[in-house]
C-alpha cells in the first residue's frame, strides 16, 4: 500500500496484520482522493475507522493541515502509529483510541472540514454515520466507503460512486 500523490508520493505504508482490517484498494483510494483533492489544502480531516491511516495520511500528503485518526483495534493502532512515525507526521495528527460512532456523536456541527470513513462492511456502521451526520453534520463533507450491496439511508445531496463491490457515498452538509 503506497501514498499515491503529494509530498509523500510513493512512500510505502504498513497494513495491520490479520483479518480485522481491510485496507482501501489503491484504485478506490485514488478515485476518492481525486474527488476531494481541491477541498484538501489547509483542511482539518477526520479519519474514522482509521486502520493503517492510509486515507488520512494520503489527505495530509495532498495538503491537509491536520488529521485526527479514530481507531479502536490495538493492532491497527500500532500500525497507524508506525506509519505516522515513518512519515514524520506526528506534529500534524491526533490519534483517538476509541469507538468511531461514539466519537462522532460527541462532535459539534462543523468540527472538521472533511470526514473520511472506512468502517467494516455489512456491520451497519456506514448507515449509522449517515444518520448521525444528518442530525449533526460534524464536517462540511462526509465520505464513506461501504459495500456496494449495503443499503444507505436516504439523505438529500448524497452521491454514491460504485467501484465493483465497493462504493463511496459522499454527503455535503447543508449550509
């Protein structure tokens, strides 16, 4: 798994061992980051279900000012910390060990510019994030990777892009 573009382009990231984490495929991550590239410079990014941190680190590489990573798994947290150290990105990040759903429920509206989420497929987390965002938009935009077969709640302005068995749904907060 590599950083695709920006200051750390081509740098290799570690992925957590085991089956608890499913890294976003490079093709999907590249399409995702291309879709938000003009929003990234200077932004505050939230990476939920962070795993290795590839999404948030890619955002930092492309000009985001700061990233907050939320992850609950011990293995994934060790890998995330290792990747942050590898890129010497410690000054630009916060790591929160905890449940991503509980974390966003505590956020105020507009706490972040961009929220990225790659929750486990089929566990209902993607739909829960959409519902929470609808009630309290904790970022200007929310981007969620989920299985293409997952049914997402209706939300005005939601847009879904499909990449085989993976989809990315984006929602821009009402202003």
